[in-house]
C-alpha cells in the first residue's frame, strides 16, 4: 500500500514538472508569434504580410481579342 502511494506521489511530482516545462514552452512560443520587424531584429521581409487581394469583381467576359 505504501509503495503504491509513493509511486503515485512520484508520478504526480513528475507530471507537475512536465506541466511547468510545457507552460514555459507555450509562453515562449506565444511570445515568438507576437514578434515582427518592429519589435524584434527580424527583417521586414519576414513579417509574412498577406498579399492584398483585388477588390474588382470578375465581369464574366473573356479577354478581348
């Protein structure tokens, strides 16, 4: 009985350690996602800006020849 309790406590301690590591990793990844060229040393070309899409609607006609 005592050895089972000791084993559960050891597993709980290990799980808590893993949770702390994962929380730290998650915070680092969130911080990294929020970076762009204005708040880091990254070049502006790495900002992954979306290309603008045309506001024109297709007329439904083919190209004139």
